[in-house]
C-alpha cells in the first residue's frame, strides 16, 4: 500500500509538472541549453568578434583575426555566462570595446571592457559599471573631448547617462535622460545642432525618437512617434548611427523570425523636429548567420567605424 501511494504521488507531481511545462514553456531549447551551461560551466550563446570591409554593407572576417576575440571565459572578475553588445572606441592609438557581461548566478548583466593595440590580441580589463538591475548595450560616445555612456537600463525604467572620470575604467552616473518607461537600446547622436535619441519599445516592434538642444537638457518626443511602427525587422536598434557620403544610416535587429537573427540598415532620409523618414536600403542584411561556430545562429549588434579606406565593425555572434 505504501508503494502504491508513493507511486501515486510521483504520478500526480509528474502530471502537474508536465502541465506547468506545457503552459509556461519551461521545457524549451533555450532554457535547456541555459540550464546545461549553468551546470557544466560553459559559455554561450553570445561572443564578440571583429569584421572588416571596404564598405559598411560588405563586411567580412579579417584574415589576421581569430574570431571570437572576447568570450565569457575571458571575464575574470565575474562568472560570466556570455558577452554581447560590443561598442568600440579609440584613444591614444589603442582600441577599447565595452560590452555586456551576463552574470551566471543572477542572470543580470554588467558593463565590462577589453583593450587592444592591433585589433587582433585583446586583453580583458574589468567590470566598470554594475547596478542592482540589468545593464546592456553600452553605447559609448565622445562629446567635448569627454567620453559618455548610455547603456540600456530598461529594468530601471530609465535612460541613464554615465561619464568617464578616468578612461576607461572609472565611470560615474550623471543622471537620467528619460524616465518612466522600459526604453530599450538607446542610441544617441548629434546632428544639425540637435541631440537625437532612438529608443525601442513594445515587443521589439516600435521605435520612438526624441530630440534635445542639450545632452543634459529636456528631451522632446518627436511628433511622429512611433517613427517605426509594428515592424520587427527594423525597430530595435543594433548599433550606432553611421555616416557615408553625407548620408545617415541606422542599423536595427531583425527580430521578425526570432530574436538576434540578423541586422539590416536603413537610410535616414528626413530628420527634422517635425518630420522623420527612413527607408530600408537592401533586402540583404549587413550581418547575419555566419559560417563559423561562434556566429552560426545569428548576429544582433554592429558598431561601425571608418578607418582610412576601410570599415571596422565590432559585432557579436550567436552560436546556438
């Protein structure tokens, strides 16, 4: 009788667990892989690499660089499950990449950096910004000879601005540029005497635009918001705004099939306080699933920079 009741309890618990798994999607490939990696201590799915090309629309792995250049195992001051969202800056003939480092235990990310003198050999620096909430997409830019960073802080319902007080390893919180909503992947740039900011919203299918006369001034929502509406192919930002032949381009993740698959570029045709228009420039993504293990399943961040006659891009790749 005791054995019977034990088996009955096991059966009922198993039935209940099966219903929960079906209802909440616990038994998914993503969760199984994450669980496996947490158990065995592996690093994935994201890592960071470098691409090169004579055009920002034709990028290739450089022959002299072994991608990925940074993985979760390189982070030595945190047990990092993976690294992603790279942003590249140069200073004093050296290269610096700031990126998201996902902590395995808390499942929340902090911002870290690595540095190199030749783009080939990279050394890990340290965690430079860590909050009680998740941080990612560390958009770094320079203004008046100072470095600033606007990471994604949607868990804090804000767009937070940080300033480097000792580059590259010491940053201080300056204040919130926007508050009250879960703004995703903010991208800031200065154009025609105004500061502009793209932020993503919704389920990766909406882009809103803001502008301000001062970086730390009052930010005004664009009257045409959302400037991208119900379009998962080009709503969520994937890197900084870049310029080519006097034209501005915005890169965005294509999440129409699944998250983190590929990146498309759109030309910003009109950018005014009362008008905005962009157009997708090609049906071909500028980056997407590659031929190597580190980016075989997709790519979702492209930070483009022009150096003399060629372009360099800090990118991330998804291996599963």
